[in-house]
C-alpha cells in the first residue's frame, strides 16, 4: 500500500531528527492520508479516494471535487487525478456546463507607462529633497 495522495502528488518525504546536541538521524515524514468518498456531480457517481488532509482543505476551498479537478494546476496532479479530470471534462462538455465550473482569474494589468511615470516622480522627489538638504 503506497503512502501517496490520489489527487495531488503528496508522498513520503525524508529528513532528519535533530537532537539537543545537534546529532542528526534520518527519519520519514508521512502524509496524513484519509480514505474519503466524494460525489462527482458531473459523472453522477461516488468516487472513493485516498487523500491527504491538506488536499481535503484545498477541495473544501474550491467547493466540490469537480470544481477542484477543473481548476487545480494540472502539472501537480497525480496520474489518477488527471484521468479523473479528463472524464469529468468530457461529462461537463456533454452537459454544456464547462463554463460554470471554470474559475476565471482576473489578471492585474499594470500599464508600463504608468509605472515608469510613478518611478520617475519618486526619483525627482528624492533629488529635490537632497538639493534642499545641501542648501541648508
């Protein structure tokens, strides 16, 4: 039985126990895995997964399993999650609800010209302060 999360690639990590005298011995950091059942509204079935508690918090943040699968970073998902995501995508496309599930992030567009003007004003203000200090 592997100690790996089914959705996000969280697994066993290794590190050191450090004593008071700074003596180091190797140890394992195991993820807090829980066996949970989720209802996939797109597929219409219950999906039983072995997930880490940190993954559960992330799913709760997104709302449902389907929304999590559609919006979480694809490169960080496990192979099982990528397969599940493809199934959910196909089911949502058939129903025509793909746009409802996707979260569109708004990008902050900063006009480069405005930024340059702001920096130029700060530099000019600093030069004036230096001139005033030299006159006194």
